[in-house]
C-alpha cells in the first residue's frame, strides 16, 4: 500500500494516536537488568535513507541497538537504505537472515514493516516514528509490531519560544526534508511556540518556511545534505532569519554551510540528537537541539526482546515522560537571558500539566 496524501495521513494517524494515548503513554523506557540472552537471538535494523552516520535520527537508533546487543552478548545486523525503493527488499533481507527482532527506523518504512510483520508473525518488529496503521482503523496493523513515537511538537514549542526570545532580527526560519507528519510536527510546534511568545510579549516575531494554516512550507524532497538544502537555507538567510531549524537528518549540514558562508551571527537548531555532541563541526552554531529518545526506546525494546519479554505496547515520548526535550544551550548559553531560560522551565511544566495545549497529530 502506498502512502496517501499528507492531509489524509495526518487524519488517519490522529485517530491512531488517540487510540495509542488512550491506552496510556506509560513512563519513559527504563534500563533493565542485564542477563544471558538466548544464543540464537538476532536483533536487526533497517535505516531510512539518511544512513546510520546521519548524526541524528538513524544514528540514535543504531546506537541504541548496539548498546542493547552488547549487553545481551549478541551481534546485531544492520542494513542501510539508499532510497525508498530499498525498504521492502532490505526488510526482507533481514527476514531471510533469520532475524528475531527487526527495527525499522522512520515513518516511511511503515508499509514495508506492516507487510513483513503480517507475513512473519514469529518475528518481532519495532517501528520508530510510526504507529503502522496503514488502513487507518485506529490500531497497529499486527500484534507483533511495537510502535515507538514522539510528540516532538511539545519540545519544538519550547524551541520556538526560545528562538523568539533570542532573535535580534525578528525573523526565524525552518525547513524540512519532506512534508510528512514526523517532519512537520517539529515545524508546526516551533511556530506555535513563536506565536505564544508573540501573544505573551506583544511581539511580532515572524516564522518563515512554514505556514501553520496551510500546513505547508519549504521542503528539500529528501534527507540528503545537498545544494537544494543549502539553497533553501540561503533563502531563509536572505529574508533576514537569524535562527534556522532544519528538520530532516543531515540537511542541517547544508544549513550550517550557508550560515558559515554568510558571515552573519545566525543560530542553528538541531533535531533528534543533541547535534552539539554528535557533530562538533557545527557546535558553535547551535542554540539548542530538539531531542527524541530514539536510542533509549530502541535499547529498551531490544533488551526486553532479547530476554524473551517483548512488549508490543506503544511508547509515546512526551515532555512528561522525558521522551522528548531540549538540549543544553552550550556555546549560546551567554546569549540566552536567565529569565528566558526560567520561563522555558515554566512553559515545560505548564505543557505537562495541561495548562498549555500544543497541537499535533499525536495530541489526544
């Protein structure tokens, strides 16, 4: 089954997410005590097209897998996807190698994961960033699939508020790899945070690159660091943006190049991992990163499966269970006023308490 349009997809996933959340988000994955794993247990992973060295999304999944495999005393198998056309064959290659658990990293792998899980009920599947509800009936397609998903709009809201408080030009920008929910959830949450700042402070900070009403914006049509990504970032710079949020794995590298070439004091916001830590080459540019606990989620799921305790219950990362969050300000700490930093802590608690509602396709 091919992916439908974004609007239809968001509608379908909203139904699914509601069912997931009603089942209970649960607490953040916790480390389990280690023990001897079955000698024939084989955990495996398929990357999205960004590759395992993207210093972001895929890399986090890979690190979680390797950590769990090491503790279990087993060797993991991995396969990288170069494009969407690789997904089905890559998943099948792991089935053919007798993998016990197959982790698919990314929303776009949902169709391949669904088909494979239905055909191989004896294999456990973990889906990162998708609930795998391809027929939009409000339930995961197969009982042997565990979804690990993240309401990153909540953390992106904080990043938007922060950016609105730090910008000196009054313009902040964002762009994404593809117009799919797991990308736009960052962009939309970011814009909501800027809007909230404007309302609270009587400000008029503009967001370019994303239109919340139209649910559309600037996209590179892929997740590669290339000239297209650089040109989009340059376009934001030309419109006076002094803070840029690229959403889509390595595309931040192209944005960093455009920022460096501009010679201007422009901040970058990372996604998924703390990019300050994963890619020191762009560290001086980073205001913060919007975090997703992909590594922890994968680690926990694989460790449990390796001990014959696989749990297919969905995990939904939120601010409340620390599945999402903001990284430190690092080199930009001196440019963030103390009262703004304290305000972010207040906003985080208000979101957790339900006093502030951040909308997303995963919101109840």
